[in-house]
C-alpha cells in the first residue's frame, strides 16, 4: 500500500512540477526565399541566435559521434545511465575531484533548461528532471532539443546557429575538425570560444579528435589532418533583403520560419548593383527597386539602399510616399481608351492653355501643336495628359487608383475634389503602389495586390479593359530608348520592354517603370529627405537602372509584348477638344488683373512668357504699345517690361480677333 501511495505522490509531483521545456521552442525567426535559401534571421527576445535543429537536417555522422563521445547508451537508458554515473562517482571518491561527469545527454538538457550550480544536490535534480523528460519526449525529440539549445559561445545556441556562425553553413557535410569542435564547445562554451580563445578551442577540439581515434570513429592520419586545420572564427550571419525581412517578422511575431516570394540570387545581385550605383552619387542619394512577377504578383526582389552612415539609410524607400511625376500618365490614357474618349491616333493639342487656375507647361517648356495620343504618351507631354484627365475626370481617376490598390495622398490643405495636377504628380504614392499599377498593365488591366509570402489573394479588380491595357503597353514599348541602348527589336533574344519615366517637381524624385518578359519593375532614386537634385531626371538616372534590372531577369517563355497596329479612328475620336474650346483667342498668361513680378527691367531681364489659346494662327502679341517678337532660339513669346506699373497685353489672331489683359508689373 505504501508503495502505491508513494507512486501516486511521485506521479502527482511529476504532473505538478513538469520540466520547463519551453526554451527549446523559443527560436530565432528565420526569413527564407522562395526556394528555402536563407535571407535573414533575428535573435530571440533574450538576444540569442537559436535555430531549430531538426535531426534530418543535421549531419548523421555528427550525431553518431556526439552520442559515442557524450552518451554511448543514449538510445537505451531511461534518462540516467547507471553505469556511467557509478563510474563517475567512483572516480570522484578516489581522486577527490570530478574527472568524468557521468551526465547523459538528457541530463545535460535538464541542466540547460534549468541552470544550477554544479553541486551534488543539483546533480540529483538533474537526474529527476532527466527521468521526467524521458517520460514526455522521444529519444529523437530529446536529441533535437539538446542540439537546439546547447551553448556554443557568445549568443550562439544550438548546432545550427553554431555551424552557421563558425562555418557559414548548416551542419551537414561536416569535417572531422568541425565535428570535434561542435562536440567540445558545449562543455565550456565561453572558455573555449574560437573567436576569443582560439588556443583553448583548438586544445579541446584536439582532445575530442583523439577520442574519435580511440573509439574507432576516424583514423590517426585523418585525425592528424584535422588537428592541422585552423580554428574558425565567428562570422556574421547573412543579411539579405533586410527591410522586407524585418517588416515580415514584425507582422507575424509568432512565426519561426517565414518563407517569402523573394529570389535570393536576384535580391543579392540587385543590392550589389544599387550599392555600386550609389557610390557614383553624392552620398546623400538613395535608390529603391521592386521586381514583380506579373502572374501572381509575387515580389521577386525589393531593394532600398543608401550609404549606411547617411540620414535615412535605414528607411524603406519602397514604401515612402513621394510625388510620382509623370508616371501616372499611361493610366489616364488607358481610361480614356476604355471610355471611348480617345484612341491611340486621336489628335490632341499640345499648346499653352489654362485649366481654371492651373497653367501646366511641358518639361522642356516647348509646345508641339497637334500630336497623336500615342506620341503624347511616348514623349510624356504634359498638356495633352492634363486635357485627357479633364475628360476622364480627376475624381474618377482617383477612385480607379484606389480600387487598384494605390492610396493617393493629397496635401492636407486640399478641401476640393482631386485636381488635374494628378496627371503631373500632384499626389503622393509609393514605389510599391505605382509598381502595382504597372503590373496591372502587364496582366490585361486586372489589378491585384503585391505579395511577399505565398497565400490566397482576395482583392482583385479590373482597372481597364484588356484591349486598352494592350494598346498602352504597345505605345510604351515604342518610347524613345535611352542613350546607348539599342531597341530590343535589333538585339537577338532581347525582351521588349514597355517603359515610362517620371520626374517630380524640383527634381526631387526620379522614377522609371517597365513591363516585359512577365515582370513589372519599378525604380526610384532621390534623397530620403526630399531635397532637390537639380538635373536628376527619371530618364537620366532611373531608366538605365531599370534596363540593368531587366538584363538580370530570366524572361524566356514570357508572353510577347502587344504591338501597335493601324486602326480606324471613330469620327468622335479624331480630336480631343477642350471642354471650353472656342474660336476667339484667350490669353492664358498673364491673366486679367495679375501682378507680374520681375527681378529687373529691360532687354536683360528674363521676361514673362506670354501664352494664349484659340484663335487662328499666327498670333501676334503687343505690350507697352509695341509688338513682342518671337524668340529665335525657343520660338516662345517673351515680354520684357521696361517700366513698372499698369500695362495692357494684347494678342491678335489672323482674323483680327483680339484679347486683352491688363496687368501690373512690379519688381521683386
């Protein structure tokens, strides 16, 4: 009866005081690429590198030798090896000191999960805990737990972290020297740290090598060769796609393995390319790149780089809100095609024009008269894009962007509906969002969110019809190539790329986007603080990077790029006319009642550019009672006032119709 009661008491104590095995499950989050390649790992909340040691991923010869050296009856004893314990006790009694611990691997695991001083009472607790562990875990689970939390010096715990920290690889295909070191370190990890005490590490390793020979695990010759091997030092773990890895780890804090859609090889290649490019910059410039596989919207690379010692170096510029410049124009024209407002051959006037209080200009400050829609898009003309947006509707365009997954941000002071400045970058978007839009073009007008981890996609919407998306791609694929780049049609095996650039106001952001070979790519360059970079355009800075990215992509077997074809233009689509089109000339600038500010008077001044719409060419201008001639070099009409005060500006067309504007000229 007493025996039964004692057993019940022991059972109750075992249930009430289980061994704390949780530590073996508190692991470092590891972020992997699409094929399982290591991108980045993070320490545990304790600051430890601790990676799960799955037995099928650990060198079988290492496991065999570990058991032979540390616990040869591991597979058979109940957690305590009476023979080894008796031998250790007898040695201790005879010599008065511990020369053989007698601890099994299970007992060592018990000591690791509950560290205690090395005393006789502590040994008794380890024995009890070892028996408890054996009741709860299989032998394979015990070995796996031990190899997960065994200390290897510093903050390295577990054989996988140690192997990666010292050998730069997982614990597979280990050499005799590697195995001996990994067996020796857990017994005195700090005293034998290879990176701090290489001599002690070598001595401990060599002792284990001699045991290998004594146990018949290797030959004397191989052991001698292993003893001659240098002691490794610790190397930092690889860090690839650090910003994406950090974002995903913070998003799912309970995940221990995060498998992404990224391609580690491509990611490393683009990180190196960006680093080399930034070395040629001013030290304040940053760059960001996103590569998306159109089918499934899987992000294959995401790079955000800047000099590490610069402000903003650790910002993820793929998610920074910036002005997209002209990069939204293809989507304005796509909706115009969808709505039947225009066709690729529709004529649009590229001439000075005021849209309410908005007076846009082209980037080069020149005007080209009537152009076809496809020419306006290929050459990124501003006036035709704004006129087309006026027809499409700025509010409708904003709604379409939002439905496609972009989130337009406007200045806080804006109270009215979205304005026509949307066409020229008067909105805030991220590189991720705009790249999403270009991926939509490559997918027949269907918008889907970008994905960084595999999983279901729920939000799908149609931005434009497949026919419209195909026409826009065909137009962009025939855009003027950058200097030094031959058209893809002239290069055997080259992928046709539909591309568009953008430059925000003040040269703050340089963009380039491309679609081709089954991929959509977005490139941004600029300063994280938003400071201007005079002369830095999307075409000059980001477009060469875009083509360099496509050169690194495997695009064979991808769908062919749509081609431009001759098509009949419906009568209503022959010209896109302004809503307020009239025959009489109208002065756009300077408007009636305006204050004209100038820095100096007379022929040396920069003057004021005069602009009008309507009327029959040629238009003749007068100011201060004299005709204002056309500039020989630019073809523009520049009025250079000679005196301050009130003046009348007059424009007369070929039919004698005229418009007047009374303005006041003041010095700055």
